[in-house]
C-alpha cells in the first residue's frame, strides 16, 4: 500500500537526489491497463506539487499504450526538470520504451526489459475478432503489414504485381486502417527522433537504433535486456548498485502485491461459493510523495446466472455489473 511505500520513496529520492514520480499500468492477465491520455491531468497535479527540480525520477512499469500519450507525458515532465531519468524495475515495453527514449538516463535492473516501439492501429474499422462481440477488433500492427508485403516479394519475386497484393490486403483490412498504419509508421520514427535529442547519439548510431526499435527487431514481443540496450543499442543505461536495487525491488514487490500483477483475473475465484459478491480491483497507479496516490479502480458486482445459449440449453455464466471505473485519489 502507498502508506507502506512512502518510506521507500523517501529512500529512493535521497539516493538519487531527485523527486520521484511513479507510474504503473498493471498487466494482470484479463485485467490489463495501458498508457493513456486520461493521466495527463493527473501527472500535472503531481508535478505542480513537486514543482521544478534539477532531477526527476520516473519509476515506470508498463506494457505500453497510446504513443501520443507517452510523447505528451515525457514532454510534460520535461517542463518541470532539466534532467529526467526513468527507472525500469521490470517492464517498460512499447510506448513505455518510447518514454525511456526521452530520458537523459535509464536505470535498468538486471530483470528489466525494453521493447520495440512499432505501433498498432486500433479503430472501429479494424477487422473484427471472429465469434466475438461486435466491438472486439483485431489490432493491426504496422510492421505486420510491412512484413506481409516483404514476404510476398521474397516468395513471388521483385516483379510481383503490387496492385494485386494491395487489393488482396485491402479486402481483409479496411483501406482507411491501412492509411492510418502507414502514417503511424512515419509518426513513431518522428517522435522517437525528437525524444532521442535529449541523449547523445552519432547520426549513424541514431539511424541504426531507430531501425531496430521500429522494424528490425522481428517481433513486437521481442525483449531488450540491459546489456543489449547499453552495449548494442547505445542507450544511456545505468546499472543500480546493491542499495539502489534493493529499494527499486522492494517498491516493485509492494506494488505487484497490491495490484496482484502475477495473479490472473478469475471471477470464479472472487465469487468462491457465493452467488453474488461485490468487488474492487486496483489496476494502475500514479504516485508521488508530494501528491499522494491515484489509483485506477474497477468496481462492481459479480452475479452467478444462467444464460440460454440455444433453445432448451442453459449454461452457467457470471454477470459483471460494473458500476465504477476511473481514477480515485487516496484522500477520497
């Protein structure tokens, strides 16, 4: 809990001679959260209370989210400090890695990982998930589209009729989604280039870094460990000493326990033997010593029920009556 972490936050600020801001988007299975623009006002609240400081430490745990929100958050923090360091206790993937690119230094534990920043496009026009509700769409990864084209060129040769390939692709993916994906590919390189201006990279090293993060890593699930980030990609990685590592790890363990990051969400386990039970599930955190704790909650009531899947056939089900889903400050 936040009250238990305050002492750890004080220790970390003393060790780094900085002001600490914590941002965690939980990746608990079936209850994932992502970086989103809804946190910009909350970041402003905490930063206004921190005020300006020579160094701000952003403690970041995330599997990714909205790239423009990540871009905006980094630029917002930089209005309050000339030196931004990002502390990665475990995962800072996708849009989280993009945020790291905007830091002067990145502190990575031995288990910490970054990832590619190739974006996915998800709009109402995206392909639907077969058999799922109408609003369930398949994200379209920008590099997957490029991979399809390159695969066709390798199999069919450079003389492959691109018009036919694009017509085939547009039958599966709406042309406006294809256009959005193309624009997103250029945009992510532009954002990364601007953020990396806060670091020192020779032109050829910068281009190699952008190519790897945006397209050459082979898969969006590829993970970049501390050694690769430092030695091969040339990012400004700092290895924590034993004292700093202990504080970083203890903070992570406490947050992981509160958000139950390693426990898959299972309505049956929440209900137990009851037919109905109210729930309150913490899913994400924004915290600082100056501003306290903001937690994103999902609240509601689970009810066992029966639904008719086909005439004469009833099946047990659990109805989720969600009544609250937003950020709440610890003072509320």
